[in-house]
C-alpha cells in the first residue's frame, strides 16, 4: 500500500513545532476531493496506508489525525500509539449518544481528543469534559468571541489551537490573547516592515551560497570566503563528517570532500550549511521546510531530465524561504546572490519549470490535491511518484536538519 499524505505544522507560542496535522488521501482516484476529506482519512487508515509509519512523517512530534464517524465507532484509533497521536474529531461527524460514548471510551484508553473547527454549538458541550484540544478557525469566528472563549476553555484545562493564522500580526494578536498553539502559514511570510539587516556574517553566507551555485566549484574562492569566518571550515567538516551523511571515511579538507563526495554533493552541502547559518535565530521549521522543498524540487527536476550542475532544482527549493528568514523581499535578495537567472525567476514567481516544481511542493504543504494533479498532468508524471518524492523529501530533510544542527 502507498501512503498519500500531506503534513501541516502546529506551532507553540515560541514558534517551535509542537505537532503536525496529517492529511491522508486514498490512492490516485480518491487522492483529490472527490469524497469528503474525513471519509478519505478513514478509508486510508483502515486500508493500512499508514505503512509508511507516522514517525517517518512527524519525527518526535505529535500527529493530529482527522477521524470519520465509522472509524471512531469501530475504535480504529486504538491501533495507533496513544503517545504519538491526537484524535481529531471533525465538525461534520454528526453528534449522538453513540459517537459520544465512542469518543469517551477512546479518551479513557489514553488518546487525547481534539475538536476540529469548533463552532461554539451546544452539541459539543458533552465532549468538553474529556477534550484536550479545541481548534478555532480565526476566519470563521469573530475575534472578540475568540477573546472571550479562550479563557473559558483554558479554565476547563483545554488547550486552544487557532487555525488559519496567515500573518505575523495575527500570530502576535492571538498569542497575546492566550492561545496555546497556532496553525497557518504565518511562519513562511516575510515580515518586510522589520527588514532584518544583512551583516558581515550573513554576507559571507550569501557569498558561500553564490560560490556553490557556480557552474564550476572554485576551491580557491570557497576557501577565501571561508577564511573570513574561522569557524566555517570547522562547521563544514563537521557537517560532512556527520555519521548521518558519511559513515565510512573521515573528510579532512574541502578538497578531500570534493574528491570523495563529488562536486555536486559538496555544492549542495555548502549551500545547505550556509542557509542553516542564515536562518539562525528563526524558527527551526523554516529550515526544515526549505530542506523538504530542496529535496523535492531536486527529485522532480532530475526526473524531468534537468541534470544540471549546479543543481538548480535543489537551490530553488532551498532558497525559497530566504525572504522569510531575512525578512526582506525576494526580489531584493536575489540581486545579492549570484545564482542563475532561471532560479532567480522561479524564486520571484515568474513561470518556468523550476517555479512549477516549487508550486508543486507548496501544494503538498497546503494539501492542495488538485494542484498536485495539475502538475502531474502538465508534465506527464505519475501522481504516485510525486507522493513518493514528498515522503522521501521529508525523511531526507530530517537527516539533513539534524546534521546542520550538530555542525553548528
């Protein structure tokens, strides 16, 4: 069986990832919204499509999973690890005594219960005594009502998750109101108003990315850049020698790395390490998202015969959140980095194959199944392969992120 899955992060008040909401679909026919999403989740779970393993998708974070009426009635969630999942009860479930009893029983077995898209209707009152989380859609409920509701729910020891948080201002507003967790795309939106300065260290990292994006890797140029920051050589060697990447040979110099690993891989490592340092002080999920995008875009571009050096698909995905990291417009940032015009165009939203690859991974991030189908149809790619690439990208990004953190 094959796992069609998208994941969306849920952040805490410090902008660290607390959990991921997992969104499943049932094969190519049901991968897109031809059936209700909650029903699709039930079908995919009961068909053992979780063979990929929740831990492969979420790492050590909780997984919020929507459950349809039938799966709750048959107690299917009890086949999952109660320490790893939160049972999300969707608003369309249809409340009656039987479903109430099923949810209460599941909670009694140790599974946290979340009410999705809570609409303040009295039919949910009986659930509140055993509910751990409530999700509030800030686009559906007036903000003054949410302000009144948050302290009442917290008084009942219910954690509040606000959804559809799209801007940093919205995040700050609801954090001030006392919301516990936040879901939305606010993290990936650049805060242009604040305009993070590019200091000498950041310029060094940008130069390093530029060197890694050159058609030929100039070792003398790379060494000259690294010499501006004495710690960079140490960080780079630690990164390349990390057991997650290199289990056989100790790499003692950049030249050694080039001979052992190959120029393309070294270029990717240099760009990755530079971006990891540029994202310092920002939430780790930004780097994680950039790594998933990088690997996904690389796999797609290779499939479509874009075997370029430097790997433009990888660079496009890796740099796609640079504006959010640096809090500047992408148009201004690409002027400072000597990357190819195709990559610059893609990053700035101009149509080309690389931009299509980037939009495809963004469709996964937002569970936009129709967008994924459009990409598959346009380039004659099997949808199963796109999902396989996304799963592979998540696993690869986890390993790379761990290596970058260990190196820095």
